């Protein structure tokens, strides 16, 4: 989890049995976007954010062909906390770490 993610999303996912690591728990609470994205890849994690600047960094890497971990983005005002929890649970339980590269996924997943 990026440091801009409300704690309610982390708690909701954990209640559903999803393994979540926050930037703060990893000692990266004040980390800039590029190093945070690098760190997520190092530890084999998908990175969820509601920060459009991190989305810009992921999109830049996607366009340049750089390898990076999957970034999941949800707009702060357009996607509710509950919908984030539901969609992130689907992503966490449907994929494998090996598949989680060079993707930018936007929430909500469906209508």
C-alpha cells in the first residue's frame, strides 16, 4: 500500500485474508514514488495507490518498456473504500506474483 491509502482499505483487506504490507510498515512512509515502486518490485508486491503522481511514474515505465511491479490505481473521489476493498481482494486472490509485472490496473474493475 502506498502511504496515501486510507487505513480502512488495509483493514478491510486484512479482514478478508489478504496479505497487505503498507509503506509505513516497510519503513517507507516518506519514500518518493519511484523508489516506492522499486521497493514493491523488490519484495514481490503489487502496489496500490490513490496518488496520481505514482500513476504517472508507472505509466512512464510502462511506455518506456521498463520492468516494474503492477500498480493498481483508484481515484480518491470516484472509487469508494468499499469498492477498493472488493476489487483489490479479487486482484489479490486471482493472480500470482509472477503475473504482476508491467501492468497498470484501474479501479473499479467493472460497472
